C-alpha cells in the first residue's frame, strides 16, 4: 500500500508499513482528521497479512509530533464549541488503537515528541529517537490531563521520574530517556529513520504468528498474575503452526525460513 493524503503518508517496504505524519508546518500536530486517518491506517495494517511491522514517524527533521493541535482547540474554544475529553469522543483514541495493534510497532522519533506526540511514542512497542529531541508531557502547564501518558508513563519509567515529568510538565533529553529505559536507541537526527527501518526489517524477518502471539500475550498479560498470564492463550498458537515446522527445517538445513503465516 502506498497512499498519500494531505496529512498522512502510508508506504510499504517488504513486510514493513510506515505511517508518516505529514504536517511539518504545524510541527506534525495531531488534528482530528489526522487521528481518524491514523486509526484507519492502523486497523488496515492489522487486517493485512503481508504487514508484519508498523513504523510511525514524522515528516521533516524538527518534530516527530507536537501532540494535539492547540490552534484548532483554541479556535473551537473561541467559537464556544463543545470539548470532549479523549475517552468520551465518537472516535477511538489513537493511543489506545496503537497500543492494541497486535503487530510490533516502532516510533521513529525524528524530532521533538511532546504532549500527545510523546504519548504516541509511548503507545509504540519500541522507540528510536534523535539525540537532539526533547520529550515530555507539558499538559500540567496547559490545563490538560495527558490521559494516556498519566497511565502508561509510570509503568515504563521509574515512578518517581514519571511523577516528576507529569507534575512539572518539563521536558527531558533523549539521553535522559535512554537512561530511564524509555527508548531503545539514541542516534543522530539523520539516522533515525534508517535505524528504525533496519530494526523493523530484523523483526519482520521472523515468524509472523510468533510475533503476534508475543505481542498479544505481553500486552494482555501485563497486569495479570503470573499463573493467569501463562495460561492466557492470546492470539494464534505458533506451536501448532506450519511455520513452526518450517522454522525448524530451515534451521537444520541452514537456510532462511519461508514463512506462510499459518
């Protein structure tokens, strides 16, 4: 699939689908129409058996995503339009859909990721970030709430660090994010997309049913007791698949496996 709209580019390369937020003039902020397009793109990726990994990035070299488009929100407020919080809107939350995407997801953070942009990155499984990027949730300075980040950040970072970020609304550096285990790699700005693409290809080379099983089990078993998580049986069972037999044959024959996804 190769689709381009005024706000989103969707490109396939082998088994990797890349979603590029294309609003560099607005720091790749999330408009309502863009979030709707991204939700549809993620649902489409889940339905496409040829897609094994999803990469999310931003256009340009300054911002990955600046979060909610505050100009749009300010305009709505000036027009006395009704404002609904993220979990009470007609459309599903982009962060929720991204976090529930059962195929591995990578945030290629080509620039600053703040507010909803940082939440977008947190909703991905893996994160590659530019060494010059600033990251954070400034919602406490804007009278907002960082609904998704407030729930997820304390699960990913040391609680005291997460609370400090939430309560102060101050930004952290990419090096700080790496120190606290929030990102997988910090690289020069011009290497973000190539590093993410290389990681995506390494993942996509593996058995798709196994990837799905691992992702669904990890996500759904996150808050379960160990005994319950071990018996979760989330997603397809790779132990009973043709790909399991193929993987063993390929290893014994010293060749690359030919996955069928069944």
